[in-house]
């Protein structure tokens, strides 16, 4: 597989309002981007990047293609923003549910 660089881009209109998007770059391929997520009611952003990275690695380990893995990772990181502390407790089912919802509010 190609080496990839994945990361989030964040805008913070307010301390409890963040806008997150995921990006993926691989040599010799066009970059991939997700639609941004508008998160309102953010409780704690610490650990969101780690949750994003873990979500991407998990998604790749179960065979998701890059675009789907990037979306899974973004939603994994976004769910962390509703939890206090630096660790996410979101399950795979939580992330899959978040992928199908169209709400911009952080769920608790």
C-alpha cells in the first residue's frame, strides 16, 4: 500500500464550536478531503487528533478504502469532542451511527 499522510483541519469560531475536515495525501495521487463537520457544543477537544488517527488505522485494518476510512476517522475524532478527558470511548457502532446522521450537534 501507498504511504499516506492523514490529518484534520480545524476552524474554531468559538471555544465550543469547531469545524473539522479530514485530509489524506499520498504520493502520486490526488489529495482526498471530507466534507467539513460543524461541531457545536464541544466539551473537550484534547485527544480528538488521536481519536482521528486511531479511527483511520482501524478503518484501514478492516479493509475500508481510503475515502471511507477518512470519513470514519473524521467522525471518530468528532465524537471525542463530546467527551471529557483525552480518550475516546466511542465504539465502532457509535461511529457508524454518526456517519448516517445529519445533525451538526455533538451527541452525548
